[in-house]
């Protein structure tokens, strides 16, 4: 008996085993913005992988240390159902990073769910994908989002199509739940 890999579908609960990639800064990601959505994803039986830039371990602003599964140079958006950029002060490393921008653009082209929390929505703004879209972010990023054509909402979490943005650590759990909602449709 022959099993073709592309026809194999693993199911768990009411959905296929879905891969979610969370991208963190090498240092200085916001701990809650990684750990709370990750917990929501895993409680809903999603497989979560972590990517970063040139490190095997990433350190959070508040002391969390996470193992990194992939360097962002190895990431193909098509391998995931959702890609989530975690905020925190270290996230500025991705603001003008062409690899990060390429991942975002590829995600949009593939029609997958993409998310960004805290200051990370500025990565999306800097790629141009927020032009004409509703989005939120940490208040320090409001000017950049508006300058790049986004309709800044100031909400805790904003969903526009397959783009989910959130304003900071207080919205981390709700942010995770909104992504799960989109993936469960």
C-alpha cells in the first residue's frame, strides 16, 4: 500500500493539525506576547514553532528564554497556516528587515493568517500591506501606521481580513483567541 504525503491529512479535534509560526526578536521580545497566545494556540491543539534571527535561544524582556526552532532565513510562509510577529523592544530589529518583510508579503500572497502585536504591526506597515486596512498597535506606532496608510483603530485587537493586530501585553490572550477563530473557520 502506498501513501502519498500530499494526500495525508492529520486531524485533531475539529481541525487539521495546523502549524503556527511565532517570530520573536533575538533578545527583548515581550514575554506575555509570546507565551499567552502560544498557550491559547496549544490549548486548541495547534502546533507552534518559534523563529528568530541568528540565535538558538531568544531572551524575553522579562526573563523568559525560549528555544528557537528556525532562523527566519529558513522560513517559508507557505509551510504555516498562521505567522505571528511578537512585540517588545527587540522587535525593532525586524522593522526594516527584508527577510521579515518577505515573509509578511508571502503570507499575504498565500492567504494565510498573519498577526502582529505591540510594536510589531510597524513591520506590516513598513511592508505596505496595511495601506487601506484597519490595524492597531502600541500607541508609539500610531504615527507610523497612519503614515503608511493604515486606518489606526486604537482597539486592543483589530481584525481586517486575514490580518490580526493587537496593541500590547494586555491584549495578548484576546489576540491569540482571534487568530484561533480565524483558523477555525
